């Protein structure tokens, strides 16, 4: 019975000892970052052991900082001036942050390095044992690029030969950085000298304008499929391009036809002229009437006489 109690107490002691011997280094940081922007890496030393942590340093892997020191910017030199603490009591913790900025020329698309804790562990400084703990940081690095989008009210247009057609458009900056030196024009199976230049468009801003397309009268094509092209640059002079397909249906110019009423009027006038009796007809008709009246008058006079 006594042996069972002793064994039980021994197990409890061992469990408590193991659970108490807990020192951790937790890290919090973004998994994705942009070149040229600050990246904050927060660490916390948690002492849940029964011992004190003495005279510790928390540093970034020195070999990584040495290799890429020309591409990393920070307000604090973490090689010569790492974070330090004198003591962390059992049940206490210490929390701090590194802030790094990876230059746009950094020859990495993923930054992987260790954050290292070195200190003494024990109830007293003089009798403490060395303690070492490290955790790995891995951050994907990418370049912030300018992005734009062409917006059209419609993508199908009708153009008349020999006339000019307007192609209205909106150009929207859908990126997080400004775009500049913007040019918008029509390219493809059509010749157009129309070009719109825009000096600057901020993030989330739209610019509107129109392009002009003149259709040659001698063109034989029934439809054209050009593209509206926008070229631009970001503040680092990196070039970008976006385009939109459109269709232009070509129609013939309508030729005005002379009214049929004038032709009918001319015909009627001709018919009237042709159907009108000549003047001689009226003269002869008058003479015939006079002759008939004279004959009647003579006959009356003859019979009365």
C-alpha cells in the first residue's frame, strides 16, 4: 500500500515537473510582405518554468544579417544591438518586435531566418545553466506593381465611311501605387493618330476621355477588331500595359435621293401642256359659232320676209 502511494506521488511530481519546465518563444509576423515596406516581427518569451531566465539576448540569425545587410534597412542595428533582458521570473513573459525593411533590390523572393534566444536558466545567476531556443521566420517577398483597368460603356461600335467615330473610355488605377506618363490609343487593324496622354492617376482614381477613329471612304472591310491600349509607368519607372478588344462595324454613308414629287409635278405640267388645245382651236370655234348664229338670223329674216 505504501509503495503504491509513493509511486503515485512520484508520478504526480514527475508530471508537475515536466509541465512546469516550459519556456517558449512565440513569433507573430506576416507571411507576405512587399519590398520597401516595413515588416514587423513580434516575439514573446514565455517563462512557465520553475526557474528564472537570466541575462538573455534575442537576436536575428547573424549569418542572415551579414549576408543581406546591404538590402535590409532598420532603425536599430540588430547585430550590434540585439534585445536584452536581465531576468524573467517564473510565470512572466517579455514581448518585443523587430522591424525590417527589405530593399527592392533584395535578391530574395522569400526571407527565411531564425530568431534566437540565448540566456541562463536557474534559480540563481551564479548557478544557472545555459539555455538556447530558436524559431524560424519565413516571409514571401513580392514587388508592389502598378495596375490599371480600361472600362468601356460598350465594346461594339458602328462607324460610317468618311466620318469620325468617338470611342469614350475610363482608365482606372486599381493598384496601391500611382501610375504616371499614361498614354491611351487604338492599335491593330486600323490607322488612328488619336492619342490621349494623362500625366498622373492616383490609386483608386479614374480618368475619362475619348479616342477618335476616322474611317476611310475607300475601305473594303465590313468590320474591324482593333484594341484600346493603355501604357503607363510606376514611380520606379517600371512599365505597365493593359488593353481592351473592341469591334467596329463599318456602314456605307447614305446618299440623299431626289424627291419623286418634283418628277410627278414635271410630268403633270408636261401632260397639261400636251393636253391643252391650241389657240387656233378657240379662234375657229368662235368663227363657227358666229357663222351658225348668222345663218340662223338670216333664216329667220328670210321666213318673215
